[in-house]
C-alpha cells in the first residue's frame, strides 16, 4: 500500500529561532503589526510504500529521527494518509 506523509519540523520552543526573529522584525518595519512569536520550520511531503499503516508510521518515524530532524534542536509531527 502507498501512503502520503505530511511532516512538519519546527525548532524547539526553548531555542531561539533567528529566522523567525528576522521575519518578525521585518514585519514591523513594513508596518504590518499584530504579528508576534514567528517560528519558521520545514514542511516535507513524501510517499511511503509499506504493507500496512503501522509499518508506514514506523518508516516515517525512523526517517524523521535519523535523517530529517535534528533531534537536539527540532521537533516533528506528521500525518499519514492512504493514497
């Protein structure tokens, strides 16, 4: 079976997000007010071929932990749907 994984990777809330701070600062410079706490992360979409939903979840977990996310500085979450 084929599944599509939608993965979001974000910097840990405890850590400074320099990209987010830069965007937030420039929003104010552009006179766009009312926006704060900007955090910038990554969105990854991939197709997984696996025997069942649980096997697909395990593959995505392993991929996130070993390759896509830096577990020291980032967290991740994902949604998995059958194609």
